[in-house]
C-alpha cells in the first residue's frame, strides 16, 4: 500500500492520503467483484510484464557501460556519497544475527505467504504443483539477479543528474534523501533515465499492476479465510450456504481493505523493502511451521497446528511492534524494547517448539 500510494503520488501529484485511499478502493472493488479469476489473470499478466520490463531496464543499464559490470560498479562508487562503502554489506542489517534473521525470514517466509499457498489449490495434481514451483523458483531467481544491476544503475545514473532530485536553497540537494517521489521510487525514475517517458509510463503501470496483484491476492486470501475457514468451518460448523460464504467474503474484503488503507497511511515513511522483510518474517513464523510439520511429522494434530501457528504469529507481530522500526520510528518512543528489526530467527523456532 505504501509503494502504491507513493507511485500514484509521484505520477499524478495527489496528496499521499488521497493516493492510498484511491488504491485501496480499487483493490476492494477488484477483489469483491472479480474474485479468484480476476486476481489470477492480473498476476499472470503482471508477472510477464514485470520480467520483460526488468530485463530491458537491466540490459539498458549495462548497455550504457558497454555490458561491463565492473564499469557500472566503478561509476556507482564514484557517484555515491559513501564511496567504496556501498560495496560492503548494506545498512538494512546491523549485525550478523540481524542478517541471519532476515535471511531465515526471506527463505522460509516465501513458502508461508498466504497468496502463494493459495496457488497450490489451483493446480490439477501434485505433479503440476511441483512443476509450477520449479518454473516459478527459476523465474524468481532470475529476477533477483536483475535487481542488483538495477540498484547500482540507479546510483550511477540518477545520483549524477540533479533533474531527479528536489532542489533546496541554492540549488543543493541530498543524494540520499531528496529524490523525486522518495527513495522508494528509484526504479521508476531509472526507467525514465534509460528509456524516456514512454518506458517510465510502462514501468509505472507494471509496478502498479504488481502492487495491485499482491494486495489483491493477500486480500482474497484473508477474505476467504474469514468466510470459509473461520465462519463456515468453525462458527457455523458447515450449516451455511455457498452464497452466504461469498457475501461474507466480500464484506471481509471491504474490512481488510479499510485496515490496509489505514496502515498504509501510518507507515508512509517506512522503507518498502524493509516492510516486505517483515511480512516474510510473519509468514515464516506462522504458516511455514504448520506447513512443514504437517508434511514431515505424523504426530501433528489440529490443536498443535492451531496453537503453534498462533504462537508464531503473535510472537512475530509483537517483536515487530516492539522493534526500532515501529516502536521508535512509527510510535515515537525513545528506545526499542526488542533489539532486532527482523524477528524470524526467534519467533519461528518458538512456533516449531510449540
């Protein structure tokens, strides 16, 4: 939601609050009336466009440096205010424990994301599921390779051009803070630098479709969990109709959308990449232990899965809230109560143990 709001704010010049509300309203309408079929098609189309657009952008960056990655890195080091330090581990993690915890969250959280798990129920059989995972993993790995080319390209090409920064008094600007649209819009601005306004429009559309696909998938997963898993299976104990479930799912989508709009507004100034890491940590702590234990251990019971997943969820969320990112930077308290920003290394073993 933060990424979508920032993108709309940059493209149309709207206040951030209006941009987030607009995206949230579109998401609610999309999920409530389009359902699984609409969500699936937007995910398929955006994946193809995203891979194509990122490949072209990375290729265009390398073309400007004679397809010589060493020349690209040298230009980035020369341009960035921190110089050689950008070739060392970044500032997103501050200690080995933090790095391991982030890695654990990203690695195991992928298998626990609700809109990823939901896809295993849309294939014909187990063989098709394995083939789907094989191809998807390969494409994801390829995309991750492109990201560091795009990142260093953004440093080398954007930081040397004042046109991509908001100028202060005397025409000065801070390369680390004053980029047009904020630091979350580096890739979008890079599209303009390597491909002009038409490619900027294309990448902006792809970025918006990507964000819409993710939030729609998550909203759909949440709404179906409320209507089918919680209401139909637990509260009504099967004494309901499919029509009633669908209506309840639509109401749930509206409520989830409103909550997402509010959180998107509250977390406006947070780094999007950092927040993605938090989502993966929660998924690794709540869903992955249940998935792994139900497959690998015959002794897994319904109550064990329920309580273990709940403990992982509560532990991850509480640790995130008490960390520096939320407790200090969002709520304004002087010191964090939990020392690490990524909780997966601590909350996931707790869920497995439970």
